């Protein structure tokens, strides 16, 4: 066969491959197996231009740090509908000044408290508002405010309470703790080890890549994530922080918690720690700082399967949000 013939045959093969891949991409977008559009929705949510998040800088000690807030008066749909009010908080309108005769509860946390993946009425914050109002009576009204932003850690929560949250004059602040609220003190050596543990596939599918715009790539990634989850390795390999393994990181969080406690007390409110996974160190920190302590799922390492959004997303589903609301109501001594 001549060189020209080989080139022609190669071109036909490449065209056939391109057409097959294009057809597969179209089918995946139409059929959406396993709900793989979830990955695209998460990327849209994190988009700094069209998404709901905005970065701001704020002073902390002698330096300035970057934190994230929600854009005010934002509406969007990312597989779940969401809106923010004029104060940049998820939910309906909230006045900066507390209405007379109102008991105000401020819920501070990350994506769990925000209610990532679930509709507004299903979030435990919304359920708490209903149940507390049923309980209080006597002409008083309880207003429960969702002051949470996906990706926040203890530092971000401290900055929000100091700069904005306490201006709302809450009577009670519920600090919803997740183990990844602990500061990231990962060393370069630890990060290199994590990447080595992940292997080649992990490095391909656990780090952002331009190929993520393709459903074909997301489909392959989703299958890989499912395999990791079924072997109990997804959270271990996907995490980029050392969370609670480092005593220095734990001490740093204890100091952050102490500063939060001081900010809340100075503002005339009560700070209650809601420990989602019942960590012993958090119970100890709360005791040392004289804080009330509630626990949701003590002794578990991650969200149980029946309470997860999906096999590859450990965020609480509506059933878990209802469970969280019930556990808080069972333990909360106020009002």
C-alpha cells in the first residue's frame, strides 16, 4: 500500500474515532448515567465569574487573609435551586436589625450547613426554624439564619462572626463543626505522599483538568470514584488537608475556637458547638472553653451511606438534614 493510501486509511480511522467519541459524548449528555452531570454542576458552582462565590480579603492578626462569601441577591440552579438575600446569606430576606420580640439563631458552618445539593426547605437550618417556632410560643418568633458558605473552615467562620455575623445581634450562635474545619498545615512531604498514594489514576481524576468539560471524562472519573468509594478510599485519597492528624493543626483550631467564643460572648450571645461526627478533641475543646456541646453522629468516620447525597458525595441528603435537625432539637437547651 502506498503512503498516500496509508494516510487516507488513517484519516478515515481518525474521522471514525472522532465521530464515535462525539456520538458517545452526545449520548452521555442526554442519558446522564449515574447522574454524572453532578460533576459539571459542581464546577459551575465554583466558577468565580458565574457562580455564587466571591473572594474577599480581611485582616487577621498582623496579616490579611483571603476568605469567601456568597454574592448578595444571587439566584441559580446547580442541580438544586439556591438564592441569597441582600446580606449574602442563603435563604429569604433578613433584616440587619433584629425585629422586636424575635429570638435570633445564627447557624455558621460550611457546605453541610449551607445545604449543598438540597433545596432550601430541606436544610436542617430551615427545619430548625419550623420546630423552634412551634416550641417557643408565647407570641415570640424565632428566626434561624443560614450563615454558611461551602469551603469555609474555622478561620473563615471566625472572620464572618467578627466582621458581619455579630452585627445581626443573634441570641444564639450554632457553630456546626466538620473535621475539615481544622486548618490546613499539610507539609510538602505529606502532599507528595498523598499524590503517590493516589497513583496515576488518582492524579488524573482527583485534580482539576481542562478535560472535565467533557462528559466522557466525567464518566470515566465517576467510575473511578465509585471504585474508590466501594473500597473505602475516596475520602482518604481525595482529601487535600491533613485535618485532624496533626497536633499543631488541632491546637491552631482550638485557638480559633477560643477567638470565636470571645467574639460571640462580647456580642452578648451564646455559642453552641454542634459536632457532626462527635470528635473527642472537640468535646474537650468545648469543655475547656466553657461552651455548650451537641453531637450528631458520634463515633463514625464519615456520613453513613443512607444519609449521603450519592456514592461519591458525602454531603447530607434530605433525610440526613432531618436527622440533624432532630438531634439538635433533642439536645438544645434553648429557648
